[in-house]
């Protein structure tokens, strides 16, 4: 069973089982009402723990869908405390982040592997659990 922790502005998911393929936030146990961020600041933490016997997806992907039409949103992804993606997304109801699997592999550690998505929206935002997903592993 995976561990889910919801705090104001932050959601932590610790994977205790091996995840493969595309997994929605809804499948990870989140509901739309868990994903309302009044101040527009979001921190999604994915704790992979010890990573053994896995293979990254060809292009690891994170997609976040939201109800509001946003102007400009700042996204940053960190893996094991190192920034691997920093981008501004303009206009729309969703953001897709394509990650470099080689970079992820190079930053892996034996004991701790934490992937964090930071988002700064210009206003309050509510994510859509069924339409937001992560696809880290084959």
C-alpha cells in the first residue's frame, strides 16, 4: 500500500509498491477536493524510496490538468535536490512536463529518491485528479 499525506499546499506520495505505466492522481488515492490550492502554490512530492529493478519510461512524463484557464505558470521539477526542469507554461488548462530519463538515472541514489514538482500559479487553482498523471516507469 502506498502512503498518501495531504498538507496545505503539499501532497506527499510514498511508493511502497513498484509503480509501472501511466498512473493518475485519482488512482493514487487523491480526490479533486484534495487538490484545491487557494494561494496557487503547489508542491507534489513523490518518494520512490529505494529504487531497485525498475526501468524509466522512454520519456518520463508528468501531466497536471486544472479547471481554470491559467495565463502563465512557473513549473520546477527536482530529483534528489537537483533541478532537472524549470519552465514557464503559458495559457491553458493543463501542463505537460517531459523529463530526461538519463538525468533521472544519473541522479538516483541507493537509499533515498525523491521527485518534487513545484508550481506557482498566478491565482487559486483546482487540479483534476482523473486527468492528472505521472508516468515514470515502464
